[in-house]
C-alpha cells in the first residue's frame, strides 16, 4: 500500500471486508462468521487503507473468502482493485491487491477472543521498475477482540517483518489501532469508530530523511446498516493528520484528506 516515487510515500486504509478482523468496514472487523466457510463481495466509493486512498479516490471492487476451523485456526484471502502503484510508476500495470492471511483465535473468556496471525500483501505487477523496492509486504499481527453487551471491537498491533509497501529501509514499521462498534438496536444500525497510528521505521535514502517523518494518525467515524440476507451498507468519514507534502498523488491530490466513503457488502 505504499511506495516512494520521487520521494513521495504512498500508504493506505480500507473500506470493506473479510471475516478475520483487521481493517475497516469491509475488510474484516465487522464480518461475522456464521459457518466455517464464508465469502464476501463489496463495492466501495473508494478504497482507503490506514486513512489513505489506494484507488486515487475512484470506486473499488473488493471481495474475499475465509475458512475458520473449530479449533480456532483460520485462513483467508481478500482482494481489491487499486491504482496507487501504477499511479506512482508510469508504465507499470498493478490493478489488484491480494491479501493472504492465516492465524489462530482463542476464546479465553466470555466476550474476549485473542487473535494472532500473519498477513501477506501481494501485488501482481508488470513493468514495475527493477530499481524500486518491491511493494509486497508481510506483517505479523496480534489482536484482542472484546464484547460488552452492544459494544464490540478490537485492539490490534501489526509489525512489518519486511519493508512496508515499497518503502526503503522500513522493516520494523508498526501499526496500532483500536476499533469500536455499537449496535444501536434500531433499524439494524451500528455506529463505527476507529483510530490508528502508522509508524514508519528506518530512513529514506532517496530523500535523506527519517521515515518516521511520514508517520501519522488516521481515524474513522461511520454507521453500518444491516439489511438482512447478508446485505449491509456503510457510510463513514475517514481522515488523517498525514503530512500533506509527503502523501500526495502524482496529480497533486492529498491522499490523506478527509472524505466520506460509502460501501455495499454481500456476505455468503
């Protein structure tokens, strides 16, 4: 989700779902798992990951599949259309992000589920510059899910075991986030809140600056409507305090600017 091109850093934040619990309204945090095998498909007004646009503010198609064993082990795949790699590298084709993950969940107390796992971000590319750092990224994560009546959510910590989304010398970067959802009990509406902090480790040799200068906080406030039969819709406002100069697309747009995001999801 991020890359340096002419000293410009690209990272990102998601909008739509996979049943493991690690991003926003469509990636995993709000997905229920009624059976051992589930799937989901979404259409979003844009794809954001960790507060920053991955699709250059254009609509995105997303979907995934998950398998959860009764022992607590799970494995899954989630995919989304993207444009950030090709936007930053002229002549490069990279239209999709593929996330492959596996982990273990343990219900250690009523309403409290611990979750540990590994996530591989994979970007099939054609014409990607050989001189650039590979955008493929591996993260190890640990999360604590909680339930207090109508309130659910999780706290999560992710550690980059490789360079982060094509950013030079960024191994060891971390992302910490807290997500809270409140079931209003009215019309199938749930309120969603999220805050996260992306820390970029290392130093950027191209610009001679410390990668930590590109660290930032992102947040989200939204509402999700459950229509039944596996259909849901969400609307949210996503913002960041990311450095405007650092997080700018090739056409001059601020990738972390506050914006409303709408998504429709079908789970199977």
